[in-house]
C-alpha cells in the first residue's frame, strides 16, 4: 500500500503545482483553493507512505513524480517547449525514480 500511497501523493503534487500556476500568485480564489486542498492531500498520502518506505526514497520519488508530471502537463496543455534536451532530462529523472524503486528493498 505504501507505493500506492506514494503514487497518489505524486499525482496530487502535479495537481497542486498546476493549479498554483493558474492561481496567478494566489490571486484567484478557485485555483488557490484547489492548490491548498491538493497540497494537503499530497502531504497526507506522502506521510502515509513514510510509515513503510525510507524517507530518502519516498521523498525523491514524490518530488520526481511531481517534476515529471508537471513537465508533461506543461508540454501538453500549456504550450511549453518539448526540446530534445528537456525530454532527455525528464527521461533521466524517470530512470532515477525507477532505480530508486527497484533498489529500495521494500
């Protein structure tokens, strides 16, 4: 269950990062409320996962899911550039996440 909780936490990290962009510096109430709610859910599920997973592994994977997810959202929905360098960099990040998962022993 810890890995599922960590995946949910990562998904909500992508949601809060995306909604923070739309909050325009916390000046729009709806996106601001979504940001705060998604942060609470993300942190809660991260804390649930930390009951069984090592801190360094869980935190690195959580932030990696958020970074990779935010990259995908940015490219697909916000018109951000998908240059070769950015794609290779995200693939390196994802390979690091997979490596941490496979070598965690949990």
